[in-house]
C-alpha cells in the first residue's frame, strides 16, 4: 500500500506539471493566433510627429514613438509605406528599407519601436517652409496613419578653421538666417541688419573689437540664440535650456577712437553670457546704447559693463544663473527696464555656478574694482529690480568716494536706500508680492516666464513721469499712461493681453 501511495503521489505531481505545461502552451498558441478581424486596430503613442525648425541639408535629430498591439491576438501588418517618401526617413523595429517593411507580425500585447528623422532639401523661400508626409500602416483590409510635419529653414553656414572665424569687418543681412559653428571674431566694424537671426552652435561666441551696430525694429527684431530648435521633452522646447552657446563679448582694442555699441530690438537668448562689454582703459570708455531689447536665460551673467558708458532703456534682462546686471566703472543710465532674477529652470546645458541657487544671486550688482576703474555712476529710473533673493540690489563699493547714482521711481525687492540719492521708490521684501504675470516655467500648460505686469502689481503707476518722457512707448510698442508703470512693459488690460499672449506663445513655441 505504501508503494502504491508513493506511485500515486508521484503520478499526481507529474499530471499537474504536464497540465501546467499544456496550459502555458495553449496560452502561447493563443497569443500567436493571427486575426484578420478588420475591427482590430494598432495603438500609437503619438498620433503625429512634429519636428521644430530643421535647417535644410543638415538633417534633424531622431524622434521615437511606440506602436502597440493592444489586442489579445496577433496582427499581421501587411506593409508600411510613406505616402510621399521624400523628406522623412523611418526605422521600424530595426528595418530601414521601406521595401522590407512587409508582413510584420505583431503579437498580442506586444509593441514596436518607430524612429523618424528628416532631412529637407534647400528651399526656394528663405522663410520656414512646411514639409509634410504620412506613414501608412495597412492591416486587415484597413489602414492607419501617422502624420509627419516639419518646418524647413534655409541657413547660411559660417564655419572657421580650428574653431575660429575671423573678419576685418562684417555685415550680416536678413536674407536668411546664419548658422555659426565657431567663434566669430570681428576686428573692425560689425553690423547686423533688422530681422536677422543668428543661430549659434554649442561653444560658439561673438568677439567684436570695433563698432557694433545691431538695430532691429518692433516688427523685425534681431535674434541671437542657440541652434537647437528641437525639444528636450515633448512639452519642453530646447530654448529654455541656458548655456547653449558662449555669448557676445565687446572688447576695446584701443584703436584711434573708442568703439560705440548700438543695440535696438535685439533678443539675446540662452547663452552662457548674454552681453559682456569690457574696456581696460578707465579714461577712454566705449559708449553703449541698449534699447527695446531682451537678454534672457543665461548660465552666467546677463549684462556686464566694465568701464563702459551706457544707456539701457526699455529692456528686459532676466533669469541668469549669476547677476542679471553687473556694473563696474562708467556712467550708466537705466530707464524703464525690467531686471528679474528668477533663474531656476532645471534644464541647463552649462552652469558654471553649480552651487549657486537663485536666491543667492542679486539681480543687480554694482562694484568698483579699484582706483584704476572709472567712477561708477549708475542711475536707475522707473525700473523693476526683482527676483527670488530677498535683496536684489547689491552696492559692493569698497571705495564709496567713487560711487554716485540716483534711484527714482523704481520698484525694488531690495533693502531701502539712503534718501540722499533715492526717492519715490517702492521697496518689497515679500517674494509672494504679485509683480509679474508668471515667474516660472510650467510645461504642461505651455506657460513661459512672463515679466509683463500683473493686474495687482505694485509696480503699476509708480514711475516718474518726467523720466518717462524720452520713452513714450514700452518695449512692445504700447503707449505709456500719464502715470506710467515701472519696468519695460506697460500694463495691458486682461482681454487684450490674453490675445497678445496667445499669439506670442504660439510664435515662440513654433520658431524659437
């Protein structure tokens, strides 16, 4: 009996194992059943693939998506084809050749990788041209489609030898954008025409030793930015990453006359440094005019003036990992500027100040380096100086006899200044004060930093009317009121602002 029991016990376990194996086999066989049911569909991680501006003849980065079979049974994909087959290239599960993309069995619950890139031939037009195509999946007497879209942009490529591109003098036009791969060195005069766009490759810089004239208009500004037009993530454009290129450096080479620098309606975006002007001579100082411009999102400084006489007006200088404005020597007249230090977006290409949080950086830093520097006489009229730090104005003047300046009609998140040279300012120490419409980046809602004024902003109607007379229009062309607002943006009523903001963000998201 004991022997029979042992045999029975062994046989029972054998039967159970055999049963499980058979069940697994049945399940496996079931999943391999290829259904011809026309109601079955594939599922795509994206309905379409959009490439941002792609430079012609250079090609794009590669985008990927997933092809899912959410059904229990397998599906036979009869073939995959490109409707036009001109500008886009696909790789499906390791296959690059369209003619080989036939009779693909996708098991139930399984998936495939789809990779897409594009290379657009040079266009006859110099403005971005829309290029489209469609990937078509044929299966079970039906078809499914994925739409492809890209904007092709002709560019003129400037590339030097050993990382240096040198000119005695240079005039850049708006005929088509420039793609600058290396450091651009101009020993003489540099002029940039209104409506010009300069795409700067990683590490590329501009060094100018002579006069620089860059004068855009409200309708046709000059844009200097990184050359990445794609996205970090689906909802995050690459333009929000700082440190994509080196910066603009203006150096006095002590020629016969000191150089002059004129910037009007110029956007300088997402470099390591925005605009750095330097003269070693404290007596013969270059003169700068910076108006109606925007210096935004840099991994180090925004605007540095050392032994430079400058007028800065109607300009936004914002979101730099170090100081937005650094002044050391010279006569500086700041009128109706918005200087906002809310740098803190996590996606940064280069950040030298790795340990420097936004609250550790003042928006404006005024310093005298030594007795060899020119006197620092910096006046601020009708400006906004704000940021994440409690005190956003630092007067680091070891030689106080060499500092003068006036602060009138400003909004400042800073310590109160001596009344001898400051009056009619509004001071705030509360970071929660509603000054701007949006001081952060929120990708899911496609909201970007917006330093125009909130309806409850304490910067409204506080500016000095007399100081505003030379600048009757704000940076965006809006007329200033009888009692003007501080900063470079006059407050816009909500209905007008919503329409304007929609158009602005659409253009920025598409072409920047």
